[in-house]
C-alpha cells in the first residue's frame, strides 16, 4: 500500500472512531456527579476532541478562523452556558407545559413512559421525532425571512471549525437546539431513550462542524450529517436545482434523503467538497459578537450606534 493510500485509509477510520468514543463517553458518564458539577463539560470536551483532530489532520481547502477567535469564544460561551438555561427554562418549558394543559387538561402529552410502548420502540421514536423536528425547524429557518435573518449569521462562517460550531444568534440557536429536546421531554419518553437516541444525534451535530481533513466513510455519510455533508449546507453557492440550501438535517441526514434535499457528490469513492463556504448573499462574516447579538445588519440605520 502506498503512503498516500495509507493516509487515506487512516483518515476513513479516525472520524468514525472519534465520534463513537465521544458518544460512548457521554452515555457512560450520564448522571455522574462530576458531570453535572461542571457546566457544559460534555460540549467543551467534544469541541476539545474536534480541535485536536483539526490540528493533526489539515483540511486542504481550510480557511483560518483565528481573526474571529473572540467572536467564536463569546458565542460558544453564550450558547453552551446561557442560552439553554435562559430560553429553555424561562420560555420553552412554560410554553410546552402550558400547551398540553389547554389541549388535554394535563401537563404531559402521555401520562407515563409505558404509554409509549417498549423501550426499543421509544429509542426509534425519539430518533425519528427528534431528528424530524430539528430538520423541519432548520428548513423553515431558511424559508421565513425573519428566521433567515436570525439564522444567516451562522452562514457567514467561511470554514467549518470546532470554534464556530456554536456561532449563532441565541434565539436562532435555541429554536433548533433547545426547543426540540424540551418538547421531547414533555411528550413523556423514557429519559434513558432520550439519552441514548438524542445523545447520538447531538454528538453527530456537534461533530458536523469538525474542520479536520477527515473522511467519515459511506455509512456515516449516508445516515448522519458529517462535516463532509454539512459543508455543502454552508456552501457560498447553492448547488444547482436546490432553492435555499441543501442538507438541512441536524445530526441525522435521513430526512434530507426522504425529502430530496440531500446533496453530496462523490468521485472515485471520495466525497467532493464545495470550493468556498460563506453567506449565499455575499455578506461578510460578522466578527463582532455585539453586532451579531443585536442583529446589527438588520437594524434601521438611525437606530445603530455610531461606529468609531
Ligand atoms: Zn442553515
Ligand atoms: Zn453549521
């Protein structure tokens, strides 16, 4: 085997192995005291693994994100540590609690997890319901103008990196990442089914921003939104025949395959990657977190504080 082929085959093994290991560690440490004592531990540990992979396996079309380090760090701290707690606990939980109260006169859609059938069926249902919810919300975020305004800050990034995984306006981020698990919890699924199924999709969705020059392999690329799949979602040029974007799945790619929004060209067994990533309308990546947070680009001019 030539050195080039050896490197290529290693690269096909490393990504699935890292994904599996991080997922296994998450399940293994679930409910343990040290994990709940350190806020955001699993998110930061996952980003750490992705960061190391990026240092070892360089992506040949990579674009440095160093000038955006402060924006990336601010957005990551906000969305990992604050967004879920504030919007999840103060907005989505009361809302999701209130809806079944007025619809059915009770606080859970189903009284006990047993109402939802055997454990294996709940695992499957959580995978399907959770991934469909996130796919739909994400697709709608590309269609409704106001939601696109919020979401398009995530599309300013010019390369996928661990550092910009959490670059999103908090409201945009929470609609895709906080609202679905809150709703899932109140449907009444067995909590362990949520940990195992939703945990897999969450690990995959975080890894979808790994900027390492690695191949995920045909099986992962079929079922999951790997970096090779997610780069096309961030392509500056929307692939021909598609309207807003492609690959809307968050974690799971199966709904894109069902609804015809999946796109990943393959040549000689290797996925082709887009030439350039960035906002499809050409907006530059917003490097100032303050401006991202206050939706600067969309503020009427007279409301914007003078720059200087
Ligand atoms: Zn998007
Ligand atoms: Zn992304």
